[in-house]
C-alpha cells in the first residue's frame, strides 16, 4: 500500500502535530512492512525515517519554488500524488490537495480552534481554514481525530462523524527520572531552585501571559518564595508582549526561559518540577499533560473536555484566567488534591495508534 503524506508537518522542530505524525509514521513503518511512504512538500524536509520505503517529492522547478507553501500543497502536490499512484493520501496537516482524482483520502483533525478561538490564530492561517476546512472535511474518505472531545466538536460544528480516534501516546523514556540525572540535566539549563514548569510555544492560545501575571502576583504577596518559573518552548507569533513581560521580570522574579528543549531532556525537566502548569485556552488534546503525568509530576491545567481526556481525574483543573491559575497553584501548595497516576487506556503505545490508523487506511481503499 502506497501512503502519501502532507510534508508540511515535518518542517521545523518536532513539536505538537509534527511530533504526533512522526511517531505514528515510525510506528507504521515498524508494524506494517508492506507500506510505502511518499512525502510531498514544496521544499526538502527531514523525513521520519531514511529507509528505502520512504520517498520525498519536492519542487524542483525554479519558478514554482516561489509559490507559497500552502498553495503549492493545495494546487500542485496532487499532480505528484497521481504520478506516484498512491493508494491513500493522509492529510496529516488537516488539509487535502485538489486534483487527487479518485485517490482515497484520510484527514486528521486536531482541533477546532479556527471556529472556537479565531482570535488566537495567525490571520493568514485563519483565512485558510475558513476557506478550505469545511470542504476538505466533506471531501475526505475518512476522518480521524486526536481526542473524543475533538470528535464531538467536529460532529457538532460540521455534522461529520470521526471514523476513528487516535490519541497521542508518549515514549517509554517519559517516566520519573533518577535525582542525580535530573540534577545534572537541570544544571545545563541553569535551573537550580524548586520550580513551576510550563511547556508551550509562545503564542496567544497557550496563555503564558496569564500564567506569568499570576506567578508575579503571587510573588508580590509572598506566596511563592523560593520557587522560580521555568518556561520551556520556542518563540511563536504575536508574542512581543509576552517577550517584554519575561525580559522585564526574568531577573527580579526568577523566570527562566530555556527556549526549545530536545525531547531526550524533557523527562528530566518534568521530573524535577514541583508542578507542571498548562494554562492553554484550548487544546485538541494536550500531549504535555500526558508527558508530565508519566513523569510523576503534579499537573495544573485548564478545565476542558480535551484536557481532562489527557489528564484523567487527578489533575488540578482551573479556569484559564489569572485568578483561576492562582487558585490552582494555591491548591497545589496546600496539598488539597490527590494523585493516583492510574494508567490511561488510550496511552499504551504509538503502535496501538498506528494499528488503528492502518485499519482506517485499509478501509479507505
């Protein structure tokens, strides 16, 4: 079976969607030796694997290289797909090319942020979703989502039922780390004090501004003496106000910004944290919540169905406001919560998710 994949998800560092798709691809390769993978993108990308079963198709015509990446994907990649005679096109970037002919398609929907919180999106991406998302949902042979919450929202807003839910998983190394290994890792990032941890790209939907304001307010009231705030994640869009707030308070209020951290170090950073705070306004699932829990770290996060799906019953759930975040931190400090870390049935392995996706591919033929 020949699988075509939207290569835009492999651009840049592997976070969020890129990480999810890469891990499923690797699990598909391990579990199903009959599959061949074709990646389509205007520019060269780093593929999840380098075996002979992987082929990259990118633009070689000089004048077409100037076309915007999304427009190349939408209007030109279908030509390469037909030429390669792929069996299934996986819209892993929540978009389907035109001119695919009779090729069957699988579209993965991660969230409905364009409809629910459009103000948190980059304007260009927002208009792309407004123009094409609904018709892509209608065109898709099969639909997958990353959570039951996203599946329900999709059904409510578009009337289309998801054919499968494929939850994110976590790698086996996300587990409580030994103290000496954790201490060595933290030292490399300049983290010495007990710390509150946030992991997110700097963009409005992640709500880091409200978290920092809540942290500063509690520091002013003497409630977080001895704690620092560690921000893990790269710069994003519309983050100037957040960057200014961090710069103005990093020294006086013990705010440590690490930037992007490689996946192999994240387990130690989660394990060393006093508490992990994920105050996002909206998520399609919330992979960092699951990662932190697997490392035995207490979690404070926003009270939404999707984040409850990721965190289970033993997180501290709050409103994504300064007051709500302060209340969650105070509850953590008081010890007024319970943590059981019972295994969640949807987080067994990436192989389990790949098996579901393979069935979706096979049914779509």
